[in-house]
């Protein structure tokens, strides 16, 4: 379907700041998506201007760059037999996401001047990322070598007693809705750092009125894929081992000497969560994809709770100038660089 304003016929997007569909021309807002032409994919053309719809095989929303229209590609809603079950709309728009990134990176020195100060705020884009939420049952075993040390004096002699304990924990674990992103394009490491998502405003199915303005594609691998299983298994293993370790108390030192864990996914839910993505290429683009990729920086903002994750570039010109002016010693400079490179959590 094509999103067109009932008042003036122009295109509409979802405005997360006012929680409504908004006309890009007359500014009117609407609670419901208008009934409109059905857009099939991948063979269809834009229902507004007739331009071809490109690379639409897996897209749910599509933005026609010729006429600035947003549309929903209806025939992709059910894909490989699966239909979206849950979706959470963003709680605020692109402007606030950009402000959150600026705040998160505000105390990091040596950033290029134009980082996060783009002339066009459209370089930060909104996206609904596909996830599978897994119910997981796991079981594991961990063995810890623990020690308590006691010292006392007798005459001129100090005695130290080492009590060594072997602690065994066998456990079962159950998890609901472990979120694993189902998009190959998304950087798993960064997206995991902006999770979890606030689901208090979660909607059932795929409400059409919250979709335009946000890129959206179907999942890349099915929910029973080996890759997603390995990620959910690692997620629940790490969580379980942390909790089990925290239950081993009363010792001066605790060392894990054995561990084992296995899990199975018992159910999955097909869901979409909102993310803002900011892409920055340091320096002017070379046109060489590999060189540009190495100098590109991606930052994600969780659209439900504003958590930010990503890596900031370093302006080497500023860094050199700083060292000349300040005359910092090597030890300090190493510490500074380590600080700059740290991930923003
Ligand atoms: Zn209008
Ligand atoms: Zn068009």
C-alpha cells in the first residue's frame, strides 16, 4: 500500500515524536493508515510515480527516491510462512536519537569536527530490525575450586592455613524471549549492546500506521538456523554461568575449573524493534568500497530507550596537535588512545 495524505495527496511518514502518521507536505496527522493501492513485490512499480521498485525481494517498507513516497510491500508480509507477530514503535524521532549520540560521545576528545554534526540529519535513519525471540531451556554443570585462607601467629611463627573446596553446581535454566537479530546487515556485536528493548508499547501483528519512514526487511535466515541457535545458546550460557557464579559465596577466591552447558530453543516469536543508525565515513569518500568500509563508523541507538552503542573515529590531525601543545608523555598518550577506542555502552 502507498501512504498518501487524505487531505492533500502528498506522502506520509510515521512521526515518532507525535506518535502519528504525518503528512510531509501539509503537516496534518492521522491515527490510522489510509486505505490505498496494494503494492506487490518484487515486480511492481511505485504506485505514485511509476518508477521501478528495486531490490524489493525482502523489503517490507520501501521508499521511492524519485517521488519521496513510502509504501508497504504487501506480499512480503508473510515470508517463508512467517508473519510478524510483535512490533514496538520508536518512542521518539531522529532528532532526539542524534542528540543522544552527541551526549554519549560528548566527553571523547580528538573527534573530527563534522562527526555528529551533519548538515543533513537524514544521514541518521530509522529502521525496524527483525528479531527472533526464543524461549530457551538449558542445563549445565560448573565446578569451582574455592579457597579460604586463615593466618595466625604463634610465638615468632606465622601460620597460614589454606582450606580448599571443590564446589559443584548442576542447574537447569529457562528463558523467555531471548532477542536475536535476524538481519545479516546489522552488526551483531553493536546491536547486542543496545539491547534489551523496552516492550511496554508493544503491538500485535504489523500495524500499518507505524511503518512508513522506517526501513524494514524480513528476516535473513529462518528461526531454526544454526547461526541463531549458536547465538541464543551463547547468550543463555553466559547469563546462566554469571548467575551460577554469583551463587558461590563465602570464599576468599573462586576459580571455575570445569563448565558445560547445552540448550534447546522451544519456541520463537517473529518481532521487530526500532533502531536508529548513524553512519559516518571519516574523510572524503574514496570510491573504493574496501577503503571506505575501513573508515566507516556505525552507531546504533535503541529506539525504545535511547541506549547508544558504537565507535567514534579519531581525528589524527587533532591528536598530533594536542600532543605538540600539551607535550604529553608516551605513557599518557597510550592511555588516552585506549580511552578513545573504548566502546560506548
Ligand atoms: Zn497532506
Ligand atoms: Zn515514486
